[in-house]
């Protein structure tokens, strides 16, 4: 059995401005999936970055 080594991923506090309707959708999705708003936003950003295709 390997040793457990907990790691702390550094998170940085930022502030963003988003449309009220978008926030409502994000909050609804977060509630439906039982995760925090913050985690929902992080997962959406990760998905977008992993699936971003540059044109040209």
C-alpha cells in the first residue's frame, strides 16, 4: 500500500462580473449536482479550456 501524501492545490481569490441570468443558471446547475457555485464555475472553466480549439 502506498503512502498517502495530501497536497494542497493553490487557489487564488479573484473577482468576476457575470450576467445575472448566467449566475442563476450556474446556481441551478450547482444545486442539481450538489456542488458549490465555486466548484461549478471551476469545472466549467476547466471544460472550456480542455475543449477550446484555436481557429487558424
